[in-house]
């Protein structure tokens, strides 16, 4: 049995949670990058696109809640085992 066989979930629910957690991570990275872009442009005296502000303001809290849901699910699943 190879390593790739062990790392791939076979249950469709597990795959959905994997996609959910990956989406939360991507959203968090996008929020941090957009926040960094806003700060760098402001420090440079520029006027950043307003969408970067919105991505940071909405994306980071949503990603935090999504990651919290994934963490709660992992704890509940661990306690059932």
C-alpha cells in the first residue's frame, strides 16, 4: 500500500470536508495577501483598489469561521473513534 493510497479519502463526505478546508485556507491566504497589498500601497502613498479592502474585511473572518468549523468537526470525529 503506497502513501498516495493512504492520503486519499474514499468517503464522499471526507472529500467534501477536504475541499471545504482547502477553500478556507485559500480564502485566508487571499485575505492576507490583499491586506498586505493594501498596506504596502498605502505606505507607498498610493490608492489601492477598494476590492482589496473588501476581500480582506470579508475573507479573513469567513476563513476564520470556516477553519473553526473544520476544527470542531475534527474534534468531534476524534472523540467518536
